[in-house]
C-alpha cells in the first residue's frame, strides 16, 4: 500500500477514471501543461493527451457551461475551478443548469459532472484564496456536495463522484493537500456518497466536522481525553449534501451534547443545518445547548491574521468544555 | 512602419436573397426542390398559427405568460432546414419554429408555457436542448456539445440561438471565445429582433453590427436579412458545412423584428411606436415567402388553403392532448432530482406526500 | 394616508431617495422607459431623467460591477436585478467586491449600494422566476439582507437600505407586490435594519417567518386560535442578516415552541439558522422539537405544481400542531 | 448589393516608437522634457528594484507568495504618466509601477504580499483602487467610476488594467460593452504579457490581436509595443485626451512579456522555453529606455548611479517600516466590516476576543 498525500490521491483517482472510461475528460485553467497550480493533475496531460486533459482560457462560466453541454452529450466532465473563490463566476451555470438538467428534462438529459475546487484557509494565500462557502452549494437543490478529509477518502470519494450519475461539487480542503500521508490500496476503491464516518467513538460529547477541520477536531478530542478525561465522539461528515443525519442523531442520542466545527461563516452554514436536524429530531436527548465553532460572519482576513481567525483545536476543545459544563 | 493600420481578418459579410418585395436574387438563391420549399413554408405557417393560438390560450388563462415568435419564423425554420437530424441545437426561448421543424410535438410549447416540465419533452429521435431561460447561458451548452462532437470525431455540428440582448451577457463572450480557441463545429445564431424587452438594439451595444463581434474571436461573422428564409438558410448552410469540415465556428446575425409583445406580460407601446411596427409588418417573412413559393409555382392559393386547414386540424388535436392531460402529480419534484433519492430526500418526500394528501393537493388538477 | 400596494410603496421610496439625494442613481434592465417589468420604477425616468434612472443592456455582472465603481466614487447606486434567479450572473461581483470593499480598504472606500430583486413563487411564472435563495446572501459576510413583507415596511426599509452606509440586498417578495394594500404616511419613514417585528403576540408557540410567508403564517395563527384555541406568536424577521436573535429568543423563552417558515430550500436555509440560535441560547426553554416548514431540497417545480410545493397556512398550522402535541 | 462585405469601423492601429534597439521614430516621439523623462526612468527602475527585493523577501519568508512585474514596467509607468492626479485607476495585480508612479508608499506592496490588509492603503491624495484579485472583475469598477464621472460632468477619466487572460472573462466583455454604450471616459489597458499563468496568448483567444476586440463594441482599439514606454505613453495620452473630451473609451493592447514567474509559487519551465525568455530579455523596456535617456543626454551613468543609490535607500527604509510594523490585531476583521457593528456581530466579536485571548493569539506577532 503506497503512502500518499491528498494531492497524489486525487491525482490517482483522476488517472484511474481517465484510464477506465473514455468519456471522462478534465477541463480547467492550467491543469494540463502546468499540471494544476496545486499539481493535482500532474502528468495527466502526458498520459492522456490534450483531448482528455484540457487547458482552458481564464473563464470559469465557460468551463462549467461547456461541461454542461458535454455532459448532456454523454461525456463525464471533471472541471477544476482553480480556487473555490473563483467559482462564483460560474455559479449561474451551476445553479441554473448543472443542478437542473435532469429534473428539467425528466431524466432525458443528465449531468454526470464533477466540479472540483480547493477551498479553505491556512496556506498564507492572498485574498479570495482562503474562504469556505460549501453551504452555498449545499443550499442549492440538485447538487451533491462532497468534502474529503484524508488522502484515502479523497481518492475513494472522487472516484465515487466521477461514477455518480449526478453532479457533484467536490470541495477539496487545500490545507490538507500535503499535510499528511496515508496508505491507499493498490486497487481503486469507492465510498458511498452521503455516509458520514465515525472517526472516533465516544460517549460524552459529539464533535461534528469535515474537511480540513478534521485534524484540529481530532486533536481537540485527544486533548479532552487527556486533560479532562472526556470521551468525545468525532464525526467526519464527508458529504454535506446529502448529509448523514442518522449517524449524527445516533451519536447525539448517546452523548446528548453537540459541537459542530467548520471553517465557513456561521450564519446559515452547515453547522446551522446540523443543529437544526438535531433540534428537530433529537431534542429530547440534548442535555446542553449546542455550540458552533466556526469562522465568524466577517470577511476572512489577509493571512497574517488568519491563524487566530481559523478554528484551532484549543477553540474546539473550549467549545466542548462549555457544553460539557452546562 | 511604426504607426499603421492593422488589417483585420476575417471579413464580415451581409447577405440578402429574397427582399421585402419578394424579389429574388437568382444568383444567390439556393437550389431547393418544391418539396423542401413546401415544407419550409408549412413550418413557417405552422409556427405562426401556433403562436396565434398560444396568445389566445394565454388570454383565456389556459397557459401562463407566453413569449410570441411572430415575425421571426424565417430565422428558426430557415436555420432548422440547414441541419441534419443528427446535429444538435441549443435554443433560447423564441425558437418555436426550430422545435417544430425538428420534430417536437405541437403541444409541447403549450406544456412549457402552461407551467409543466412536460414542456421540455424532447422527442426521442431529436438532439435538441429544451428552452433555456437565463439569457445567453445556453450558448455555452452549445459550445460544450460541439466540443464533445469534435473530441469524439463526429461530423455533426451544434447550433445555438440567442437574442440581440443575449450578446451583452458574459456567457455569450465566453462561449464565442472557447468556440474560436478550440475551432469547434458550432454556429451562433443571433436573432437580432431589435429589442431586449424594452431595450432597443441601438442601446444594447455600440457596434454597428452584431455580426462583427465575431472579429473579437477570430472567426467569421455574417449579417443576414433574418426575414428572408432563403438568406437564413444559405448562411446557416454555409456555416454548417464549414463546421462539419472542421472549419470552425460562425456567428450569424439574423436581422429581424419581434412583431408582437416580448411576452404577454409586456406592453410594447411603452417603448416603441406603432409606425415602426407597421413598417416591419411589411417585411413579414411569411408574406414574402408565400409570394416566392407562389411565384415559383410551388404552391397556389388552393394548396396553401389545404395546408392552412391541415395546420388548424393539427393544432386543434394538440390543444386537445394538452387540455386532456391531467397528470400533474406534485410529487414529481422528487422523482427527477437525482437518479437515486438520498435518504434525507426520501424522508422529505414522505413528509411532503403526507402534507399534500392532508391538504387535498395531491389530486390538484393541473389547471 | 394613501393606501398603496408594495409596488407603489417601493416606487415611492425610490422617488423619495432620488429627490433628496443627487447621488442616488438607479440601474437595471427595463427600469427606465418600460418602468420595470413589475412597474416598480414606473414614472421615475420621466421625473428624474436618464442620468438618474438608467436602462442597461442585459448584463447583470456589469450592473453590479459598475455600481461598485459608482459607489466607490461616491454615488449611491440602487441596482435592480430583474429576477433573483438572474442575480447569480452577478454573484461574483457581490461576493468578491460589494461585500468586501469597506473591509479591504479599511473604510477608505465604501459601498453604499442597494441591490433590489424580486424573489419567490406564486405568480405562475416560468423556470428561474420562482426561487428563494436569501440564505446565500445571508451566508455571505459583508452584506445586509432585508426582506420586507407589507407595503409600509417595504417603503420604510427600502429607505433605510438606501440610507445605509453599507451594501444591502433587498429581497422583494413578488407574490406580495400587489396582494395587499396598506396605508402609508405622507412623509417618508425609516425602520431600523436588523429589527424583527412581533406581528402578533402569543404564548403557546412561536411562528417565525418573513417576506411572502407572512400572510400564510398569520392565517395559520388565526386558524390555530380559531380551531385549537392556541395562542401563537408571529415574528416577521424583516432582516435575515443581521438577524434579530433577541426577539426570537425572548419569544421562545415565553412559548417554548418554534416553527420557522420560509420559501427557500431547507438545507442550510434561514430556518436552520433560527433553529441553531435557539438551540444555542434557549435550549432549556424548548419544550418540543423545532419544526421547519419550508420548500423541500428539490427544484422549484414549474407552476402547475407550485401550489402544492409552496408552504400554505394549512401546512404551517399542521407544523405548529405537531410541536404543540409533543 | 445583396452579398457584400461590411466595412468595419473604427480601424485598429499598431504603434511603436522606441524599438528594441533603442531606435526612435522622431516623428512619433512625444515631446517630454528632461525632468519627465528622468521621473519615468526613475519609476521604472524603482519598480524593477522593488520587484527584485520582493522576490528576495518571499524567498526569505518575509512575505508570502508574490507576483512579479519584471519586464512590464513600461506599461504601468508609461500609462501612469498620461494621467492627471485627479484621474482614477482600477488595477489588476501586476501594476506596481502604476502604484509607485501615482504616489503609493513603497512598503504598501510588501504589506499586500505579506498578508496585511494594510497593503491596500491608498494614499489620501490618490484616486486609485487597490489590487483586484478576481481576474477582469475590476474592469467593471473602472467603468462604474468613469460613468460616475460622466454623470457628474467631470473632465476626469478612469483607466483599468487587465491581462491577456483577463480578456476571456465575461466581466471584460460586459465592461467593454457598457463603456461603448454609454461612451464612458474609460481606458482599457490590456497588459498582454503572453501568458495567463501557463496559458499562452495563442491559446487564450483566436483573434490575431487583442486590440481588435474593441471592434465588437464599436470603439477604438490600438496595439502598442508594451516594452516601449514612449508608445505606451503616447497611446494612453491620446486615449485619455479623447476620453476627457467626451470621445468615449479606448482599448489599448500593450504587447509585453512576463520575464519572471507568474507568482513565486509558479514554475515557468513547465510551459515555456528558456530561449523564448532570452529573446524577450533583449526587448527589456528598461534597457532601451535607459539607452534613450542617455542618448538624449538627459541622464548619464553617474546620474543613473545616483538614482540607483537613492532607490536602494528608499527601498531599505520601506522594508524597515514594513518589518517594524507590529500591529496585526486579529480583531480587525470586526472593525471594518460595517460602518456600525450589528448586535450579532458585536457578540461574535466578544466571543472571538475571548477565544484569541485565551489561546494567546491576541498578541500574535504578524510574522
Ligand atoms: C440572465 C438573464 N437576465 C435577465 C433575464 C430576463 N429577460 C428575459 S428575456 C430578456 C431580454 C432578452 O433579449 P434578447 O436576447 O434580445 O431576446 P428576445 O427576448 O428579444 O428574443 C430578459 C432581460 C433573463 N431571462 N436572463
Ligand atoms: C476569476 C479568476 N479566475 C482565476 C484566477 C486565478 N488566476 C490568477 S492570475 C491568473 C492568470 C491571469 O492572466 P492574465 O490576465 O494574463 O494576467 P497576468 O497574470 O499575466 O498578469 C489566474 C487564472 C483569478 N485570480 N480570478
Ligand atoms: Mg431581442
Ligand atoms: Mg498575462
């Protein structure tokens, strides 16, 4: 089992898909000759040629809009938005067509498309390169929104996303791109989209997170165990649309306490959704107020101020202590 | 020479064959046999009559807001005739003539404007996209389809439609640019009907023609008299043939006029004069083409009357099919959203089903 | 006191602003000569001329992007997006610049801009003309999001929005445009942005709503009173960003029961946010699960199917009965 | 004439004055006195030296990723000299020369690339927008500023900058179109530096020049040698004068070359050859302009050395100001978001303040 970074794992998944299915094509800015600004598509142009790995001009709406036509025609386009902060240029195509074509034509035309984009802070980048706005896609009916957290699940979920008959927004935690290595099997594997993962079982408090927040959340759980003797259950959502309510609710029924962690803004974020589901369906089990540890509803600062801005394990553990103290 | 004019390539042409007095330039007229001319005429007339019926149906509340196509039949029918069945099309929302000539059912527009997703029922054998409402967004889909064709080594083409207003949207620009860069087999048909709702062509853009916008992308542009079905046919045919042979995209500006309202919710007296409309009524594409087919001895008044009767029959039957359709299950919104319904939507579906049943809306008659 | 529709009330507010401040300019498609597709700007071109009431080509990003430049220069642009469904074409300008300029330049340049757009279903319109996606704006830091519900508050809030030194998304419930008339004072008035309104006091259950859902919610409250003898408190948010937590929480502390109503999709919607705030800060008062009566997380149907799709008073009352029965 | 060529207006020109051998076309050269030429040279050189310093600072980890401007100094400095102080500018992110010539502090780019909002500190007396990262988005802001000027009856103009890549974005198109329709006093300066990251100009668009894109919008386009500061100055000056007099917009394509990396995170060996770069190094705008000012007797080696020394002094002082800046309060994100902080954000601010204090991040040193 090779041990790889998430960048390499994504690269493997793309290569596997390109190899297995002639209908898979990649489109994006600088993904060919350059191998992608994060090197996720490195080597793919060479192996698969310019008809499969397509460098485009700087025009996000065109990338997504053309991919709609390709998908309707029968291809399986995998688009890269260079940063999630520049995917808004294509949002009208996503909301207006990617998410709608199957429904509009009652299944006559479908959009088996993946739109990959790196999101999130922590890499000392300039403005527009650090935001997390997954909730916008989760709020858009007709899309699935997958957010991997480690190399192995990134590879498996990207494969599932490409195989999925419907459009998937594949939101990649760029801070995790090279942060860790993980062993991946020789053979490609898939993971079901819509299933959360209980990363660590626990009985006292449930910590729900995803993407790059997995690491500080697990650290927080370790701190809580070490310093407070608290048994925290850590859930990694992996997909926020659909969202695996069952796993969350089962955990709350056990722990009675909820902390949700994400990088995106708080108002109408994924944390709100998790909280609402619990308040709808497991309120009688809640023994304390829920807590959201998120970025605040202000603009993501330029990078010298980002360390304080982004939730870290301390802040997550503190949130858990609050709800445990209630 | 340090200060000099740059020679701009390619050149932009203007084409007219059958003018408003039904005079024809024989050197330019395409060789079309009587059968084709009859079918062209029949589809133009069908489009006109269906349009009239749809306006009536809107007045009677049998459909919702409707966007008429009166005066623009030559563009959509003429261009449809330049295509092969295995070519693809990406329409905007004023291409009823295209849909009909390509084989869509006559009742489908009734369903669309009547508020049914069934109004996007592309016939099985037809490669067309349904109506696209966000202005110019579909030009990119046409580009993607043409691109897929090229990648797959097909000799088919895709034609996209948009309006004069549509040329102002960023999507139009990005579509044109990609088409040029990848030399795609795509035709951009711009129906310049002089208005984008109330915005006249002169205020939509400062360029003298829309055709010359092709120069920004390094490919051919041509302006045609859009009320002249022969010119539309010839220009489209040339563009299609060129695209089929790997010659890349073409922009066609079809100069026409929206003789009716923008939609039935619109009051055009607010922004244009009756005189202007009257002047354009004289250039009605149907008048001149009727005269042309008669002059050529293809049809006479009697055969035309036969066609009229047949059209009315067909429209009547279509209206009946539309009106007798009663299957508007509100739960459909959960049926086509994904190939497989995820658990949380399954649960919402059950909640919704229970609610509409409770509320007596599950058997809600469509109209 | 004249009795007017919301369309007229908005028209009055625009005319008042244009009259009082030379820096106010309106931009949009068909807002001049045509008076707007909903007639909100009727007569304004005639009174104020083409330099103040500007008809534009069909290009939403240009409308908003140019307005950014105007606002930085010192004007107070009021943009109209013809329908909220076509505002996505401008979303990158909204997210990338409208919401950011003050923060980016630490107050050197500001964006005193209003972006008006009609939203919501119920008017038998074609695709893209019926959706409600206010949560997308509420999730975008740097924006205020105001949603009026009646003629009088529409006029007062639009005035406040235009006077506000920061950008306001003014989301207009088009189903309410001509549905009711209300008396408005002769003199212009303002309302504070960020304050909710208790439309009807009650003690048994709190119904939170806004925009076009006010009417069915009030009807549901009446039904509950008439048929069940239930005393429902109805809160009209009026602004979803900022959102008036205090009014919501005070109500929950009294009633112990919450139903949130909106047209927008449920996942990560405003209902989730309301539920989360209650679960964070008033959980100990909750006597029952919260309930969200919203459109479902599927695409808004074409109009023959919309009556069943949109929440009506029956559905709201049923939701309230559920939480009351707990 | 039913099939004819359309005469396209206006015409597109090419302009070069000072070629790569530093030969000057005297008939075209602007009359600029020695003081102006000295200042032009000084700002070009300052831009170059600051660029070199910023690359070093990036290597040393004293700033983050940095986007160099080497080779493009003639475009931003030359165009800056065609402006009045009360004109406005809307830059992209490779216009350091413009910022400096307009009066921005030398340390401001350090702050920007160093991760401080302080990097957008527009000097009080200067009418410039800060760096805009989303490609081409700022062209619309320039249009809006020019529009406001026109509405207010001013005789000022606004110049916007974007790259060759930027011309592919929908925003560029919409900006050009609005500028044409409303005949706004705006200049679109396109820095065609041959690449958009790895995408070469030839794959960005099919049109032979970027200048001819103006034809799509009915206004003037001109292509200039962007490594020739005299040509850049003359073309910009003409466009500015025209705009000031109500003559509307101009597109200027400045043909130049990015001699360095896209940003310090980029590896250009992946997409271009060393030979190509070498060929362009010979066309370095600074080499030929240095020769020009020397040939004209404006400066000699000694005065140039004096300028060099002075620049190094100033950069050193700027670095010191940057490095001694220690005020990076994380709570700033709540200070500038709205004129007045709404209660819910006030509460978040308190929560945040308590957290960062607890975590010891409130006194987090900026670097
Ligand atoms: C992106 C977008 N913006 C606005 C609208 C509203 N709208 C519908 S049709 C129309 C005018 C379109 O003009 P044109 O492209 O000339 O087509 P025509 O209606 O004349 O056929 C507008 C603004 C829309 N449908 N999509
Ligand atoms: C809307 C958008 N898409 C993508 C990016 C990422 N990006 C940054 S610079 C760049 C290339 C821009 O090329 P060009 O306009 O030629 O400017 P240059 O970098 O050559 O100065 C890209 C794609 C961005 N900043 N904004
Ligand atoms: Mg039109
Ligand atoms: Mg470039």
